[in-house]
C-alpha cells in the first residue's frame, strides 16, 4: 500500500449539491501528491504553493465528497476542518479504492480578513470574519 495520496484540487468554481450527489464544478484544477499522514496546516501550505506560488493567499475552506448513504447511493460534501476530519478523509479515500481524491478549495487573501469598505458617506468600515 502506498503512503502517498494523489488529489485533484478544484478551485474558483462552485460546489453543486443535488438530491443524491455532489459535484465540484471548475475549469481550474491542480494535481497534488501528498503523504497520507500530512497535517492540515502542511496540506493547506502545499495546496496554496501549488496553485499560487508565493502570493499571500490562504486556504479558507476545503471540502471532500463522501458517500453519505448506500441505499440509495447518496453523496454529500464534507468540510475538512481539523486533524480528525483530515484523517477521516484519507481513510475514506483509501477504502474507496479510487486512484485519486477530489477536493474543492476556497481561498482568501489576507486583505479580506480585515477588509475595508468605503461607505457612501466617505467613512471606512472594517469588518472581521465571523
């Protein structure tokens, strides 16, 4: 069994959920191979570097399609937010036998964390993420 996982990263598109499936729609993709025991911070860093190089972009969210039900077969998207969900994603992928896993990644630049927007009155309002 290989200790490396091959992934297709979708970005700058959309996640479409239907009654029994989930699809990542994007013309922008990247391929990435990583160790199965990678931590989430390192995975985010590798994805960011693969797609944007040294630009100051951050991974905002990462989704993985998983089989939610067998009868009928139903897929849903699963948010990868921590070590446990990352481990679950890798184990689910290994059990599926698929040659690669699919991830949908949303990015945000550091400027959007505390974005300034100009109000009609000429004031600046700073917003922080929820």
